[in-house]
């Protein structure tokens, strides 16, 4: 009599996602077709395209908002890290740029520190830049799931 082998393999755990933050974007009118209002959590922002691309330049363009997200995450993460280590970091400035050759894009990020930091601390802070949450999300690529939201 043939017996059917039983599997002892443990099924893979399905990842559990938790909502980190939300944003709602509305806009597009005849007089300002690219102007949008952004509600990010409890905060209100505006975005638009520059005049040279048909917008009214009433707010930052989308890629500027992406850079702002990366830069603010970088500055905040560095501040948290320095506080935890009790390092004399007084201020952080993050300058960012987005460049493209028409097919691919890249971000340049330049970080300046103010405070009596030694070379090892500065090097470690630059290393931490590579591990900020937004940096990791951008580098990994984020899955985007789009569905229609009917009113």
C-alpha cells in the first residue's frame, strides 16, 4: 500500500502591512489645471507645475515634494540619532537635486553638519543617511496598488 507523503514545510508568513501615513490630493480646475491641494495627515499643502510646463507655480512641483520628503526624513533621522548618542550636532542642512537623462533619474544629496563633531561622528552620520526610512523605501522601490474610488 502506497502512502502519500505528508509535508512538514512551514507555510510562509504573509506580511502584515500597517498604515504609516495618509494623504489626499484634490484639484484640477479650468483656470489652474495642475494646482492641487494636498492634505497630508492634518497638514495642508499645495502643489503645482511651474509656468514653463503649463502650471501656475502656486506650489512646489511633485518632484520637489519628493525631494522635500527625502530631505526632511534625512534631517530628522540624523537629529534623532545624534540626540540618542548625545553628540554635539547643532544643525543639519540637506541639499537635494533630482536629475534625469530622460530614461532614468537620480537624486543628489549633500549634507552639512553644524556642531563640534569629530571626523568619526561625521562619517557615521553620513552612513546613517543611507538608512533613513524614506531612503530605504526609494531604493527598494515601493509597490503601488491603484484602484478606482467611486464616490
